[in-house]
């Protein structure tokens, strides 16, 4: 059988071989040309069943064919026997099916089209259950080739039939497909090997796209012969004994160009075989045209913005309906975990840089609000908004400048945000986004690599900082466990230590320290924990007070395990194990499975590894500030005008960060069908600057790494592909629901603190590094 490549029945007849490029004897092609020149040929035959096809073929034989009426009847009975297809099931299942389906005669001896229970056009049960049909692309048609030796024939019998339209021929095909071409070659004994090779040559010809066009459009026998001659002209011959199938054959200096054959036989617009290729070409050209249109200047105020709205409005309904797929659930959980980690990381750094004027809670609320609004109204909803490194650096510098000059940080920041929003609207009105077309691929790749390396660097830096909080026990010796102890001394530094059982020394209950044997008198005070001891003003004495479990080592194991398991499970789609549906499901949910496995291992070990720090109260991180920032009152009046200078710098920063990310996400290789919205995205980011500045929330812009991870998690691949060929990349599942669900979950996370605090921070940092690696690749 052939679908692009050839598959043979392996020795023993129990399974099909690996798909491979067919290697044909040159002599078989010459014999095939002779068969087409001298045999029977029926073009555009209108017959509804295989029986009528055979009757037309046999009745159309010339008188000199030397076939007596009884020979024609025997030949018709032979051709109408029920075929037996290659079994791909167990013998027990085959026996059960033979007992249930009487129309499947034993050894194929019963004329199958004559049985009343087996209509010719209805697909049989074994055809409907055949898993091979998943490999057949939609709209495909079948070609049947029957070759063999017959004892009652003295001369070969050859026939080539092309039906006017595809007809279902019952169980003639392995799967239920309409049939268009039939080739029959039967002859006397002792030449069965030659017949078999001629049949393989015919099948290889019909898998050639250009010969398919010739076969569909041929009006005479000469047209078909001419098409075969053109196929022979482009053939490459390997001499016998000069090449080893296991060795690599060097490619030719130039591949044969199909241009001459294409110009001689223009593409068949009615051809089903090339429909996918033509459609892919149309989509590519459409994407190219749309990309050019999106960045063209209209010469009118807000002309590009209006064009973006008109382009995206027809797709708005499908942006929600297209999300009804299990893959979107996996994407939501994956991007949610990455966004939570990013909010915690940048929220903590913002808190350190601004004296908690902006902290983790503000990062959660700002991400939820800004991201939800952006996903609802933006031109490219696959973009994920987040705090970025350049904005964090500016916030740190702005806070230091405010402290040095006795200015109110939040009020100063408010005026900068308002000016940035104004400049952003001006850029949208003047269609400044058309400058994006001057961004080179080098600029895009360099920017993406820089941000990705920052992600990976931050993850590793956070992991290495664990050694400071949880030092590795280099000095611990198991043989000295009896000498390790830790007690709480509640006496003041100047007070002498009181000896005896009733003194103020109290043993500390430290569950993390090695067990130490100690004696306590009946009237000794209760054991105090480390926290209780320090809370009462005491201090710790002993050799095991600084002992901590190997939290750092376990955290690095969770970090590396999560990263490796994410990578392994993501590539499970191309594995040899399990059915294709199971592999696809595991690949789609690879990130979630890896996170759950790491958290389960962490919980089973029971160590106090770092967990996610999620705020549990809805109040500002710094009690000195409120939820609304007023523009006047704390700073001099001239601050509102002086804010223009830093606002210009922030505008350039926001524009470059936003638009470079937008260019990367809207590349043609992603095959996006709904177009981009550079002007609309910039307007949404600019207006959100107003709200986040008034409320004192962080500023947000497109996050390159997380957005690329979002795109990668929504890849669409063809469900059917030729054996031996990888699934075809079809594009990205474009919709708004996954991003909207991620940011809604971010807002709800404030009330999910007890659940999220179970998550291992090391595992999530492994996920962070995985996202950075995806962006680099």
C-alpha cells in the first residue's frame, strides 16, 4: 500500500513494514509502458459498482484477444472474489469477526458483490474500525492495482480504468474511500515476479503528484503514455551493486525541476490530491498579504487603528468558540503557573526596590486586571502582559530619585504614566507602528534571546540563593550524632548561668535537628521551639542549632526534574509507545503532569522546601499608601511638567518592548489566520498605563517569553499524515479564552493562598527555565 511512501507486508504477514521510498527496477517501467500501450483502457467510465466495471472491461475486449466466453466468465468470477486485506488484529479477534459477518467468505472464495447482506456502496465494519484511515488525509481517493498469475490464461490481460467520479467499491479497499483508478494485470504462470514489479511501478506513478494530474486530465491513451515518458525523463538510476542500502547516498548537485512537466500539464483545479498543497499555498500568500497590509500607512489620523478594528471584528465570536478544545485547558494551566511565578518574582523585586509601595499583591491584582482587559480588546489576544526587566530597572531608578529629592514616588510615577499614555495615543494616531517593518530578524532574535537568557538567569539565581537560607551541612558527621544538642538560654547576657536542673536553660524542640539524647528532671520547664525561644528574648546554644535539612539539594533535584520531565513529555508525541491519541494527550498536558509529579514528590518527602508566597489579604503591601493615587498634594506643581522627560524614555521603552514582541508573535511561519493588530495593541497598553498609574499598580507590557510559550502550547498539527511523515504544522489555535482564563485565575489566586502555598517554588522555577528555553529555540 502507498500513501506518499511504500509499505510492504513483513515476513510472516503479521504487520506492515516501515514506510520507505520505493526502489523500482527500470525494466518494470518499460513493461508498464508496454501494458499501457497494448492493454485495455477505459477513461471516464461511468459505473456505480465493481461488477459493472468488470463487465465493461471484459465486454470492451477486442475480438483478437483470444478469450473464449467461458474464459471471460472465469476471469470475471476471479476478479469478483472477495479480497482479503492484511490483518492488523489478533487471530482471536479475526475468528470472532468471521463468525459474526457471513459476507466475508473463507479464503475469499465467495463473490462478495453478489451477497445480499453486503451492499457495494456501504462501508463494511472492518473498514470503519481500521485505524489506518487516520493516516489518510481528508478528500483522498483510492487507486486499486490487481496483479497476479492465472493458470487458464495464455497471454497477459491488462486494463487501466479511470472512473468519471469517485465510487465506493465495498470491501475492495482496505479503508472506506471512493475509488477513481483501477489497474489490472493478470497473466500466465512463471512471470509472477515481473507482474508484481509492474504493479509496484504503477502504484509509484500514481503517487507522483504531476502524474496524477496527467492521469486525471488524459483524454487519450497517448496522453497517459506521454505523462509516463516525462516521468522517465526525470528518473535517477542507480547501477546494480554500486550502492549499499544502509549507506547514505550523496544528493545530486541539482534536483530535477518539475517546472517543465508543470507547464506542459497545468494544475488541475478539480484535483483532490493536491487540494491540501494548494490550500497551504493560498494560506501562505494570504498571510503575506495581510502582513503587508497591517503595516501600511493610510495617511489618516487613527487610520491604522480603524483598519485593525475592522480586521479583527469579524473574528471576535470565533475567538471564543475556537477555544473549545482540550489543548486550551493545558495551555491555561501552563501559562497560569508561568504567570504566577513571574508575578511573585517581579512583585518581590518591586517590593524590595520601592519599599513595598508595589509588592506581590499589587503584582497579582495588576496582572489580573491589565491582562483581562488586554485579552478582551487587543488585536493579538495571544500576547501575555507582564512586568518586564527594563520596566523594573526604571522603577528602581525612579524610586531612588524620588527619595533623594524628597518627592512622593507614587505621585511622580502617576504623572509619568499619564504622559506615557498620551504619547502612546499620539503614536497610534500617527500610525507610528509602521516603523515595525524596519525591524530586522537579527533585532528580533537578539531581543528574544536576551529576554530568554534573563529568564533562565533569574531562575538559576533564585535557586543558588537557597544555599544562603538553607546552607548545606558540610560539617555534619553521622558518627558524632550523640554530641549534637541545642538548648534555649533565657537568661540575660549579663546574668550568670544558673546550674542545676531548675536553671533557665531550656532544650529547644527542633524537628529539623538530629535527635539528641538529653535528660530532663520532672520539674524542668516544657521544651520550647526555636520560634518561642527567640520570641521570649532567649538565644540558642549548642552544636546542632544551625542544622537544617538538605533543602537546597532537594530543591535542585526538583528544579532539574521538572525541567527534564517537561522536555521529555513534550516530545512524547513522536514516541513509539502507546497509541497516537495517548501520545498527543500526554504531550499537550506535559507541563501539568511534570508540575504535579514534582509537587507530589515534594509532598512525599515532607521537607520544608520553599513554597509559593501568595498574598492572602486584599490590602496594600505598604500600609502607608491607599488604592488611589492623587495627582496633587505631595509634590510641587512643576513635577507634572518635569515628568515629560522621563515619560519620553518610558514611551520609547514601552514601544520597543511591545512592538518587537508583537512582530515575533506575528511571524508568517506561525500561519496565523486572523491577522495582527499592532496599532490596537499599542492603544490598549497606553490606556492601561492610565489605570495602573492611578491605582499604583505595576506597569505592564507584552512579555516575550511567556507569550511565545503561550503560542507553543497552542500549536495545531494535522490529525492525519502519511506513514513515515511527521504531522504537518497547521498553525496556532487563535482565540481569547485561554489568556482571559489565565488572568481571571490570577485575580482569584489571592483567595486560593492555602492551595497555592503547597506548590514547590523550585518546580515552578524549572518551568520558568523551560519557558526561556522554548523562547530561545
